C-alpha cells in the first residue's frame, strides 16, 4: 500500500471508500463461461468473501492512506471477475461536505 500511496501523510477526517476487487478467473474455465464472468453475468461468490477483503483493506490503509479505520463512514465494495487481478481503491474525503440530517 505504501508504494502506491503518493501522499506524504495519512489523510485525517471522515472518508468514504469505494473499492472494486478484480478477482482471477479460475484456470480451465471455458470461453463461454469466461465471457459470462467478464460481463458480470456470473458473479464471484467464492472465497475470499467481501467482508474479509474489506477488513484486510482497512488494515492496509490504516496509517498509510488514512490515520485510522474509524474514519471510514461509508464503504462501497464489490468483487468482479477479471483477467487482470487487482484492487481499485477510491478514497473520498468528506470534510467540508455538509448534508441535511434525516429524521
């Protein structure tokens, strides 16, 4: 994480995190099934589960990109199949953004 974070310090204040986990397609998958996986017709419902991926992500972000994981007030995550496994993370600072309260 540290090698990918181009800021000098970890971010403070409330943040929203949006993440997409690009999961590998199993070897030996047929071409037709591979197409369905890449078109999100077949979803990644195997291990690791998204909760465990999110826990690991928060641990990786802590002290590098954000000061503490208690700053995360919103987390959107999903797993998809991909020919190029990777994780795309977007961290959105919420400081200065005001919204009316819901009652």
